[in-house]
């Protein structure tokens, strides 16, 4: 009886947190449906998501079950497999997982036609005569006004991001790989880097056991529903890979490749900011990594490595400036464009909290438990001392803080299931704090099952 009571006490915080997350999601649905019924323009057919109710199955449905079984097997052996073999297995499983989710929707609808939508990057590629000219004139065609109309303004996603995002797909077409299939394949491959980058970052920050625990979770990320065949998934892969390389360069175990890792990490982090304006907030995650490094090896030592990474960021910024693109002007023009369209009508009072519900749908309600547990670890660190759990908690909390900062900015009214993917990938590390074998397996089943359910019940819109 005493043992049963102990189990209940340990499980109660998780149950309460997950139930609270589900309540938030449900309330956001009901309020959003009421706003739609009253004719208020939230422009969401299935609030809080940009999605449509569309129950369906496909070739990928049984494959998701197979991926989950492989994930549980990987989880069982994660503590004993050689590190590189574990990472390779996690990466391959991540590719299979994203592929299976895509194939629930079908090869055409789920893959080849996604990025050929008129709102997407491929739509404007024929307008690019040269990258230099594109960069020099890019900001002029972001917002409507003057000689810029609906006929010559950049399409939605091109206008909403720095020009590097579009140039990635232009370069792919320029080397002979045009069209939705190749663009989708690139997104899947780069997105999958997050499944490797997250555990590598944890390991290099001094949490090797947590890094092993997070591999199966990273391989079966619920966010993969929106990451696969998505430019936002590509941005996520670039940002998390950049974090991992920079952390590798700052690690005392880095060896002779330290400077190269730091510089490469900085270049990728810089590229992330020039792929997505909002990823400047990923700097909060970087600050958390610097804080962990300072605790491990001292502030002076860690700053030496991170200054090399900062030089990598500066190289990316300098290249854009030299070619005529001003990031700050681009952001200012985007803000004008943003409020020229649906954002001006969408009520901030709804989205400031419904955004969080959409984020939880993308990453499963267990994301909330991982974050809450992480906050608890941080509060106990002063009493219990620094542990591997502290590292995990700092990263998870930083990812959440970045999402909250984006939330209050007023530049994230809806679609946060997609826009906040990079922040979710880091916050999701909080599930590495689940240590018991059976609870960890249950968490993996619930998060992966949630993703498969969402993918099968909804047409996610992007």
C-alpha cells in the first residue's frame, strides 16, 4: 500500500501538468471556434492551428507503428551502444519517422506538392536573375505600398523571411535539382540534423547520460509532423546543428578540432538568423549554453571558444551586408507587411495564450511536463548542487523562454506550431529528465502516439 502511495505521489505532478496542458489546448479550441462563429477574423479553420479536420490513414500509418517499436528498442539499448552508433541509429530513425508521417498524407500531398504552394519559396524562384541583385533589392518588395502591389511583392513566405531562405532553394534548382520533390528532400535531410544536434549539444555541455536518454525522443520528435518537407524544419536543423558544433568547440574534450567546430557552429547559427528573423531569439539558448560552459571550465575559457563562434556569425552577417541586404530594414519592412495582412485583425488577447496551446499540440502535452520538471530542477540546484539534470533544465527553459519572448512580441499571431519549431526542439530536451525505464518508455509512446494521431486527424495546412 505504501509503495502504491509512493508511485501515485511521484506520478501526480506529471498527470497534473499534462492535464493542464490538455485543458489549455481544449479551451483554445473552444474559444477559437466561438470567435469563428461570431465572424471575428482569426483566420484559423481549426483553432488554435492552421489546419483542417480531416481524419485519414495512408501507407505511412503502419510505418509509424514500426518506428515507435524501433524507438522503444533504441531506448532500451541507448545506455550501452557506442556513442557514434547510437547517434547514427537515432538519425536513421528520425529520417524514417519523418518519412512515415509524410506518407500518411501520401507522396504527392505530403511531399512533392507542399513547397509548390503559391505562398511558398519555389513560387518566386523564376524572378531571381542573380543572387546579388536579389539581395540588393530584396527589402523593396516585402511590404505593399508605392510601386509594390500584389503583383510584384514577394509571396508570403519569401517576404516573411530573410533572403537566404529563398536562396537555399534557388541554389538547389541551380545545380539541377528543381521542384517540390528535391526541395522537400532537402528539408527532410536538414531537419533530421536536429535529432543528432540535440543529444550532441547535451553531451558536449557535460550531460552524457542525459544525451543518451534524449536520443530516442529526438529521433521521434512530435514536431516532425511540421518539420518534414518544411522550410521551418530546415531552419530548426540548421539552428540545432549550429548549437551542437559551437558546444563541441567550447568543450574541454574537443581536441584539435576545437576552432573548426566553434567557427562552423557560429556560421550555422549566423545562417539561422539570416534564414528566419525570429531565430535571433535562439540567442537565449546560446546564452544558456555559455552559462553551462562557464560553470564547467570557467568564463574566460568558454568565452574564447564562443568568440570564435561569434566570428562565424559575423562572417554571415558581413556577407549579407556586402551584397546589399540590411537585416534590420528587412525586419522593419516585414513588420509593416505582417500588419497589412491578417495579423492586423487577429486579436492579440486570444493569440498571446492560444499560441502556447498550438505549440503544445506540435510537441505534445508532455512538453509542458518536461519544462515544468526542468524548472523544478533549477530551483533545487542551489540545494542539491549542479547535476546533468541542471544542464538539461537550462536548455529546456531557454527554449521555452525564447518561445515566450516570441509570443509577447506580437509577431507570432498563430501558426506557432510551425514558427516555433526551433524553440520546441530545444525545450523538448526536458524529457531527458524522465529517468525511470518504464516512465521513459511511456513518455516515448505518448509523444510519438500524439504526433501520429495529430497527423492522422488533421490536414496541417503547411
